[in-house]
C-alpha cells in the first residue's frame, strides 16, 4: 500500500532505499542499523526517511513519522476495511504489516515494531528553503545529541550565517529519535511563563484521557525533560539578553532562564535543549570539553566550493576573483547573496566590485549589520574603533598600547565581541573582518 501512496503522490514507485527504510521501521530498527545493513551514509538515510514520512503524511492526512508509521498504517487499513477481503494484507514491497508473516528470502523475522508515538510541535519551525552543505557540522551535532547525550547545545553566529537552516535540517533528521520534539521562536518578550505554557500544552495534547491532569500539566520544565526524551529548540535566544550591554546579560525579568539552563546541564536526563541565536548565555562557555554535557557551535562561513553555489545561482560562477570575493564576505550566505544581487543588477564583476580594495556594502546588508551593531555596548564600540586603526591582526599588548581602554575592560570587551562573532581570533591575535571594518568606518 505504501508503494501505491508514494506513486500517487510522486508518480514514482518506492526505490530500494525507501523500501529498506520502511522495512527497517517495521522491524523496529533505528536509522543507524538501516544504514549499516544497506551500506549507506546514515545522514542520507535520515534525509530520505524524512522526505518519505512527509509524502505519507500529506497523502494520509496525518503526521506520519518513524515511530508511529506501523500504527498509522494499521489505522488506515481498519478505516478502509471494506475495501479488503478478509485475510488480505497491506504490503510494502514484499513485507506485510499484518496477517501471516511472509518474508522475502534471507530476511529474518522482524523484531516487535516500536509502538511509541512521537509527539511534535514544529509549527514555529521555518521552511528549510535552500540548504548549503554543512555535512561536518550536521555530523558533529548529531553525534553530540544522539551518541554523547549532550544536554545543552548552542548554535551561534552572525545574522545570515545559516544557524536556523542548519538547525532545521538537524531536526528533520533526528526528530523521530525523541518522544517529544518542539521548536519555539522566542519573540521580544519571551517570558519563561510563556515558554512553560507552550510546553505544558504540548504534553497536555498528548495525554491519554484517563491520565490525571496533575501528571504533566503542573510540572516544572525540567521535570518534562526528565520524564521523557525530548528535543526542545529555542530560536532567537538573543531576545533573552539586553542590548547596550556585554553579551549574554539577561533582560530584567528573564533571569529564571539561567536557573533552567543550569538545571538542564547538571541534572540527569535523556533530553536536549538546542539554543540558536547571535550570542550564547553567559553560563555557556565558547570552549567546552568532552566531559561536560554542554556544547557550543559557533558557525562560520561556507567553504569556497559551497559558496560558489550562491554565486552560480546569480550567474557569477565564472567571475574573476571569485575566491577573493568569497573571502571578503567571509562565506556568509546572506552577505554573498546581497552583494551578488547588486552585481547582477549592475552588470559588474568582482574585479570592478573590489576595485581599490574597498568593500561595497549594499543598503540591505547595512540594515542587517545595524541589527547586530545596535546590540553592542559603548565599550565594545570603543574597542572596535581601535581595530579600525590597525591594518594587521593585533594582540592584547598592541591594543593596550593605545591607552584608551583599561585592561580588565578590554578583556571583557574582547570576550563579548568574540561571543557576538564580531572579531576573529587566531592564536593570540585578533582580527576585525573586512565587512565589519568597512561598516564601522562608515558610521
């Protein structure tokens, strides 16, 4: 039946990989085992599986995933029982989902299927859109969550670098490994009461009618994560923090999040909280060891080969100095799209754009940079002006020579600017990227 459903939607029959995923799902196998048996990359199997569940969901009119596929097919059969003769079976390729077991040659009897249902609230998760290859980062995050049981993970980076897209791709691949998966975007007033209300609603909607109302709905947040395996994503985490202050300082009234994050780090549970934003909480260090349940991924620009895809989409792939252009704009997808649009509209190439070693900032790019710059403290802005005086990378001693910023203040400012992805660090030397340098100089 699954074959007919997929054919009705796509005009194509199940291929070998799709059939292997369905067969493995019916046997209660995880994606890891399915990938091993068919000698295929696990992340690719997850991606194909996610697309397959989406097709089935659209055709059957309900959310289908790896955990509830078996029960969903059975419900569909029962609701259409008048179309089946007694003793008929619903088949996926050569594999039955009910009736007498008839297995293809050399395939062992399946394990009891996983009957757990995955409860998901992904209504606030954005569409993926164009996704540029981030295979190493995806693998790192997947390993941290599924194998190392990391409790708290932050994905940080400048606006437009691809944080949210990476997280969406990740959630699509691993959501079925959790009993509860939810994505919440923090608005300008993200009180912890508002977050708790959303999470309580997720659990309330999934409770059985006979369950006591006090079983779930009166619990503090951490108890949900201890009682169930959950993946909770909080996007735009920077809305918890004050503008005009050093990075990670909570707005008045939002300090309860600090206690929540500490509980998630310290207490025993099988859940993961994924934070996405321009800056991490103060209590989350940039550098973490393998011995802690906290991980931080500061996302940088795309590599040359992948960044070329963006220029190719704008007809600029063969432009001279293409690599120089990518380096100048740090492989940031949003920045590259902005300048590529301008080049395409004006009919100019990279040689003309980079004339006199100047960096062109289109107006839409300036608007993006202003959103981040407006969050900086006066101390950070003062330190950025020091960087603009230097043409080469500088160390702490060189910055102190200026004598305008005290040593303790300078150290705090450098840490904050690094957390906000305004400066790059190589060894003991710091650099202000060309685009940000140009923006600061034009203010």
